[in-house]
């Protein structure tokens, strides 16, 4: 992707023809599904689903998500991202593909996730912080 979301939005707002906009920006349109993206990132990071299932704390449920057999909740997507050691940018992408809101630093619970992802904390460490901040565990 070469254009930022803001640039695309500006172009779309100023466009008089949606077909022309879509044709002009065809390379910018997201086509990857969540399972495709997770599998690609898995290969890029040289990980296995078994490893991610363990590190995410999601066990066999993780396999169903990677296979596209289950639609995960936002917390499950975040826990898989943590289990994979994804960057914040990669985590935001998988949330977007799963059709969930980005992690927002204005949200207390999301701030914990952002902090944890940037510090490469594991699920147990994240849950400990969530408990300490009176937030629901992941």
C-alpha cells in the first residue's frame, strides 16, 4: 500500500465517480482475509499454529481461526496477535481485517494492549496488568 488512509479518504471525498476511484486505487483496496493474513504473518515470522495456540492462550480455538472456521472476538484477535509477537501496526491490520476497531490509546483497556504489544509482553503479563487496572482479562 502506497497511500495512507487519510490520502484515500481525501481522494474518495473529492471524487465524483466511485468506479473511477476504485479503478484508480485498486492496489490500495484490502483483499486479504483474516486467515490469509494470519497465515502470511505466520510464515514471515517462521512460527507454527501450535506455537501461537499455546502463546495466545487460545489452544485449539486458534486452529479454527487460522483455518477460517471461526469468527473470533476482538479479544481473541488481540491474544493471537500477542501470541504471534506482532507489532502494533500488524495488530491493527489483523483487527481491521477481522472488522474490529483499532486499538485506541484513549481507551484504558486498549492502552494496556498497546503498551504490552510494544513491550512484547505475554498473555499472563497482560492479564496481570489488566487485573491491576481493574479491566477485564483477555
